[in-house]
C-alpha cells in the first residue's frame, strides 16, 4: 500500500526555490560555454553538461517531493547540495578543460548528498529505501565516470561523458518505478517553474547580447520579438500541455504514476529545456547581428532549438496518449498536427536564417510560433475548455 504521507499535496517551498537559483546560474553558464565556443563540438559539450546538470537537479526534485525540505537534517543536506552545485556551476566553462576534475568532484558530491537524503527518506518507507538501493549504484558510478573523464584526453573525455550520462539516465529504469512516491501537483509545479527559469535564460541572453552596444531600432525590435517568441513558448506549454500532464499523473497511482512522471518530466522535459537554451544562444547572436545573416551554428540554434522544444511536446503527448489508452477505456485523439508541423517548419526556416538578416529570420520564427498558438485556440477550443475545466 502506498504511504499516505507521500500522497499529500503541498506547494513548492522557499528552500526549493532557493536551491533552484543555483540551477539558474548553471543554465546561464551552459549558454555562455556554448557562446564562447560556437562550434559543433562546443555545442555538443554544452549539451552534455546540460544533461548532467539536469539529472542532478531532477534528483533533488524527487527528493523534496518525498521529504519535507524544511526539516532540520534535510535542510542542512539541501544547503550542502546547493554549495556543491554552485561549485559545479562555477566549473562549467572549464568542465572539459582546466576545471574538469573540480567539476567531477563537485558533481559527485551533489549526487552523494542526494543519495544520503534519499536514504533518510527511506527510513520511514521500506519500499522507498529498496528503490533507493536499486538506484544508488548507477547514481554513483555515473558521476565517478565524469570524474575519471577529467583525467582523460580530449577524445576519451567526451566518450566517457556519454557513457556516464547513459549510466545515469538508465538508472531510473531499474525497478520499473516500484517504491517511488510523489505528490503530482508539487511535482508538476517544480517542472513548470524550471521551464519558466529556462525562458528567463532567454531574457538574460537578450541582455547579454545588447550589453555595451547602442540600442538601435533594430536591436530594440529584436529584443521585443524575443519576448514575443518566449510568450508563445510559455503559452504552448502552460495553456494545456502542463495542465494535461499534471492531470494524467494525478490519475495514475503506484509504480504507474512513478513511471509516467519519470518519462514525462525527468526525461521528456530535458529536450524542452535544451531547446530553450539553444534558442537563447541563437537569440543572443541575433541581437548582436540584427542586420546580418546568422552563421550556421546560431541559425541552427535559433530555429533548431525551437524545433526541439516542440518535438518534446509531441513526445510528451505520445506518452500521455499511451498511458490513457492502457489504463482507461477513453480513446483520446492522436498527437495533433500543430506542434509536429511547427517543429518541421522551424527546421525549414534554417536556410532562411542563413540567407536573410537575423532580424527578418526572427520575425519569421515569431510568426510561426504564434501561428501554432492561434491554431490551438481555434482548432482545439472545446478540448482546451474541457482540459482547463478539470485542471487539478
């Protein structure tokens, strides 16, 4: 039987928001890392770092969803995890260079603090403790491989990082969700807030791109268009997708709930965040070169990042439809053409971003994003009303 304490609904606490501030800085560091090395290997390394940071952050989301983070020992452990995460964030620019070992040591500490706090939670719940024990080896081996990568050469370093992330992400598959508990409303709120935080990174990118240069009409227009695109991204997620995700996780129970939350949030929100970070990289370059065509990597980041964001929505919808068809007699519609068409359209805009002035390319990106919003509002009017009427 599920522990009733794990079924209670609670709000995100100030301590969790405080912890997320460190993750905000880490995301900013990832964007700066890719901006300083705007090559395919540079962007690839940035995405590897982002994946490692994401898995560390999501581990603390599962933790605070189970434990009361304001309790004395837990509070101390959270502060220790924050300190280690801050060192990780500081080391991000040199994660594949001079600070590789420092990054590895700090990252290992972040994961170890997480596991200790998970074990404290497991003292009250034997099922959770068994789940933690199944999860612990992979959660320890992965960071250890990242630490070992700090001593390897360039090629071996990247290969070890890929292996480490494969180990980390596969660890959550062990046990099929048995023993893990979560409060759906709190869980969905944490991930919704991190989407907002990632969108905030795009705001930071506008400020960084405009720093130290004259605010010409073109730059101001690009900044406003950046906000226009971010508003569409916010709408596309929070209008229905976020509500539907929370609703389906709330209707599940036991191991099925844990698996659904793992897939929809821990896994499928990562490409969503990565897409926003890539868009922020492209937006920064757009602000700096409004009158010129974008170079290849910024153009791919600007349009491809948004394509990745909407494809993550498609994946999320597919997973929810699969769940609904397995556990109910309801026959929901398929994924719908809107987001898939928008994702493909964004990829089709890459040649335009390479040939047209960056500001013009941003206008086209904004128009396509808002075309999706209009499509949702008109085509799914009744469905939107129904989903939002029964929102948890």
